[in-house]
C-alpha cells in the first residue's frame, strides 16, 4: 500500500512540453507510482485543479547564517514558496565553512529543505584579512586554495566568486583558485565584475573562465547584471556560446530591483546611483535606524559609514529586460535570496510564485510547463540530481502542489517575508513538510554533495 496518493492533478511532461493529468503515489521517500489508476494508499490527497510539480530547485541562494543563531530563517521562506532543494554559498559570500554548516544542520537533525553549498572565495580573502582593494600574494592564494579544498572534501560542490565585491581580483586569480575544483562535476558560480555598461565585458570574462575550467560555469543573477539595456546582447552572446558548449548557463530572478550590502563596492564612487541612471531615493534601506527608508545623500553616507552590513534595495533595472530573461529558453529561475538580521529582499520569499503568477498567468511571457522546467528539471540536471526535478517512479518524493489560478507572491520591499498565495502542500523526501503557510517538518531535508549524495 502507498503512503500517499495525490489524485486529479496535472504534472509537467518536459519532453512533450505539456502539462498532463496523472495521479502520483508516494512510498517512503520516493515517488512510487505515476499513472491513471488509483492504487490503495493510507492517505489520499485530492489535487483537482492543482499542479503537482517536482519541488522547486533554487540554484542560487544564500544559505543559513548560523552565526545569527542556530535556527532556520531563509530555509523556511524557501519551503513556503515551494523550494525543496537550494544551493547556498553563492557570490563568494558563503557564511561558514562547509564542515561547520553540516555540523549545524546535523545538530538540528535535518533542515526544512535540502541544501547544497559552493565554497565562497571572497569569504576566504576576508578571513586572510584582505580588503576589497588589496592585492593577493601567491602564498595567500595557496592558503585559500587549501580552504576551498577542505570545503570540497567536506561536500561543497564547487566554488563561488563575487568579482564585483573585490574588484582587484583578476581573472588569473580566479583561475588559480579554480584549480581546486578540477572535476567536470564541479560548479563554478560567479557574481560578475560590473553591471550595466560593463555587463557585456563581464560576461566575456566569465566565458573565458568557462573555456579554461573542466567543470560547469554559472553566471549568477543575470538580471542584476544586464537589465540596464544590455539584456538582449547578453542573451545573444550566452546562447551563441551555449550552442557550442552547454557547460555554461545562467540564472536570473524576477524583480527589477537588486539588493546587496550598503557597504559593498557596488555603491563606491561619487553619486553611485548615477551609474544606473538613478538617484538616491531609488535606494531603499532595510534595517533600523533606516528600516524602509529611501535614501538621501546624507542618509546614504551615514548608512555606508555606520551600518555597512545593512542590506539595501536598488530600484534600478528595466522590467522588459527582466521579463526577457525569465522567459528565455536558456537559463534557470533562482531567487538569489539573502537574509540579514531577518531582513532582505522579497525575492527570498516570492521568486518562484512570482514567476508562475505574474509572468506565466498574468502576462503570458512563458508557458506554465516551461516555467516549471526552468525551476526544476533544468537546475536538477545542472546539479547532477538525477532523482530530482522530474516526477517518475523512483524519483525522490520532493513535490509541491500549487493552484495555477491563484499562485502569487505577496512579499514586498516593506514586508519581505510574507508567504505566497496558492502553494497548498510540499513534500520533502516523502514527508509532508508544508501545508499552506504552515511548516509541518523542519528536519526532512539533507545536506547534499556532488551528484546529490547525502552527507
Ligand atoms: Zn550576487
């Protein structure tokens, strides 16, 4: 007898490019049945009118910062929007070494979602005491390579860089670090060197890195790199390269505002909002004493000086170009979700429902099945997760059930953690982990290594 039978829903058929009706059965932690009949089950869930999707896989987020207390914050937001597996440690800013992260998850007896981690390069520059503009020595490069090697041995699946955050970093410095990740299974992700006018050159640099490494290269959040008038050219360039070498790919988030720390180099220079054709009031601060405050020159300068670790939100990108990347036939949807002191950007709580509500249902920018593919099958293949991202007999029972007529993000720039509408249930490893907005289980998720190995 099955543990659970989910009846009457529609599941994605990526090969045919359509949604199709099917009942889905779960036994233990696996999908055990997919078909028209109704085998006996201990629990039957009526999913009429709903989509039964593989759990969403967020290939770009920022993991739990356990230094803020041993608890889950961002993983809860992820689960509430239907994410069941996420890759943390991106943009070079992994919060803690891989071993420590694993220990924390094990001490908590599991996680709300499955976690994978890339080793953050910039973090190790800071551990060595290097500032954003300090030239690195060969001895320090070797030390960082050892840190990264240790993370990889402990289960990190690759390396991440935040090139923009330490602009002194050369391509050669990155390639030297990449020698630590010498397997075709390793993933190198990078937050580009410069956005807007520098976007195309930045993508060119990242393509060069792809040409030199054995693994896969992921251009991080293309949205905040190129949605300032460069998206079309950026996508053309990426497509042309991917036609030859599909190891390259990218992720993008569905918001026309970006978020990062106010103290970061992103905001260096005289009148920094000018670089995006914007002004101080287009920058929103997120924590006391400037919670939900739009900047003036004075507030901006005070925040940078006295609260450099406060997240700021810049309303700076073009919506048309955000849509272009969301609807593109290549690339993946990812949240870039980041939380600091419980505050951040609504993308951490709304990304996937926003794509399904705004871009699929309301604007018809892409089909439902294509959107689901970009948030399940595409990242699963990228991450070597053979048993995730599709619904088949033997697949991991990571599932999300949502109503395509009502799914919508509710999180805003002032209420960043509001859970979405339309997500009914989520299963992580066969365990019913979410019902509506309520988290029922915080321990069903594992830390996963290369090819989804449970660590
Ligand atoms: Zn980033």
